[in-house]
C-alpha cells in the first residue's frame, strides 16, 4: 500500500516546479494541498479547487476541515479575486501557472486522501490504545505483580480494533483534512520571507492584533481598523487584502459585542471602494455577514445590512449574494427595530432583485405579499420597496404573484389618493402597472374594475415624462383590447 507521503506524489503533476517560495496558505486547496488553479467559493464560505469539489461530490465524500467545520458544496462561485492574486504570485516567481487538475486526477487524489487518512486514523487509534494498555498494565502490575503481565498480554492479543472515524453510519464517507493538506513545500529562507511578505507595516500591525489571543488586543485591532478605514480611501484599498479579510472573517461572528460590531463596521468601510467589493465577496465573508444579520448584536446587524447593500451594488456580486442565502435574512431585517437596518435591507433587496435568479427566489420566499402589505400599511420601508416590486414585475412568476395579491388595486389606490408624496413614488407605481399590463387579459379585467382609466388620465397631466409615457401605453393597451372585443362581438352578430 505504501506510506501516505509516497502515495500523494500523484498530486504533484499539476503543481509547478522550480518554486522555492512557500505560497500563502490562502492559495492552498484544503483537499489537494496544492496551489489552486481554478478556485471557487462554496456556500459555507471556504475556497477549494473546483474539480476537487466535483470529485468529492461524485464519490459522496464529506470532508471535515481542520477546524472541525464541514463545508457546504451546494453552490460554487468562481473566486476571481483569489485567482488573479495567485496568477500574480506565479508571475512574480517567474513561473508559468499550471492548468487546473482534471476530474479523473482529482478523483484519484481524493481516493488516495481517503486511504491515507484512514491509515493515519488507525495509527493514531493504535497509539492511543497502546498508551491506554500501558497505563492499565502498570496499574495491574502494581496490584497483582507478574501474573497481571501474563493475563494482560493474552487479553491484548484478543482485542479487536475499534472503528475509525473514516466512514459514517449513513454510508457516506467522511474525511478529516489537515490545514496544510498533503502537499509539502521547502522551508523558507530569511530572504524568501522578506521577498514574499509585501504587507505594509500598518497591515502587519493590525493583523497581529486581530490574531492575538488576548481579547483587548483584538478589540484594539478592530477599533483601529474601523477608524483608519472610515475616512482614508487609500487605506481602504491597501488594507483590503486576502490575509486581512481572512482574519476579519473570523471576528465578524465574535461572541463579544465590541469585537463583532467594530469588525462588521470596518468591513462596511472597506466595501465603500468599488475595487474592493468583488474581492470581499470572493473572500468568503458573506456567510458570516448572514449569520450576523440573523443572530448578531443589534448594532452589528445594522452594519451587516449596510455591508450587504454596499456589496450588492457591484453586478458581479448580485448572483453570489443571492446564492449564498442572503435574501431571507434581508427580508426578515425589513421588520427590524433599527430604521437604518430596514432602509439598507430594502436597498440591498432592490439591487439584488435586478438579477433574474434573485427575482425568482424572492417570489418563492413570499416577498410579494410582504412588500404589498408594507406598502398598504404605510410602512416606512414600503416606499423604498416599490422599486423592488417593479423589478419583480419583470418576470412571469412575479407578475402572477402580484396580480394574485391585488397589486393593481394597491398601486392605483396610491395614485388615486394622491399618496405619491414624491415623483419617484408615483413613477414607481406607474412603471409597476405598465409591467403588470403584460399580463394582458387578466390585467385588463383588474384594471377596469379598479377604475384605472381615470387615474391614468390624471397621471398623464401631472406625472413625470416617464410616468406620462407609461400611463399612455397602458391606456392604449386597454383601449386596444376594448376595440378588439367590440370587433369580435360585431363579427359574431353578423354571422
């Protein structure tokens, strides 16, 4: 069978040769132990080599990471920021980056990992058992003398090995992975370390405090980071590195309010720079923000909603944030006692609803009824949610849900009662009605029943150019349908 070290040589064919520098640990796939060529973020926030995940899925293996966590492979999102960082590192080392590991090699790698980990688990178990046996032997010798040695030796030969942790009772394989994985790298010389470490002294100082086991040091670190990034644009750009984000991710969900609140607030500050937004999402920090939004300290929840809003402004992040499960917590945050949390959650939902996949999810989560209920009750977030309803009216399932929930009557009622306290509110209502009118026959019946013509004629006189144009189109559609029906009736009578 060979030793685990020997069997892991199969993974080296896709790792570059000639590199003497040890890569940062963020570059290493926890499964393969090698530098990633096609890194992806999974739903639980960790990053792996894509085909290693596919191999685990095909072999029905659930890895357990060194920190005891079990990753969720239900969704994979390309970690473009990390991939770019890795490529730049290769170029700095004057080495061409490798091709991604193919799926067959990945499966072979995972199978070997299973065998290697099983062997290590057995060896560890045997070592523990030997220590227990020695302890028992010493106790018996002290009590019974030489006869105990003979009895104990005989009994030991009859012992069966206890089952290892490698296979679960459900039949699904479970593998415990070490932090560094199976790959081995040459040790760093002092000059290599100096060349590799390109962090600024400011970043090194902050990271050192954030990593410190002393709580007061962590507090100083997050407070300092928040203060530095509050107004200094240059610092927000320079400090938004994979290393700092990795440390900050663990503090976002801290049990201590001061650390959690300031960590999330610092993250909001970092997200203000456009060039940081994608990098932050690809760092795997979204699941931590979602946890804070669900059960964090109130002030931290406030900041978490702001962070998700800020990150949702970038088009590349919209789908990822929805896939990672932020929609339901954001919907729940609309009922928060904190006004800013409600406002930022509504704005986040607006930008996320610009993507079709998120629109479908929001409809399935029952958001239409919730949004319309807030609009009808005069809830402060209601007016902010009108543009979200406009976005939901773009998709077929959104229109159907809105027509079922009485959206036509609701929007016409706001326009009729002149509750549109701003031009944007009036415009949102008319645009939503226009998009709902694509339901044609059903919309026509609901609109006529609610007295749409009178209301829309008024909008044509006092509304914005966009509102007037949309109102005119709806009226033309309604008139056109009436003319078609009249022609159909006359044709029938003529026969």
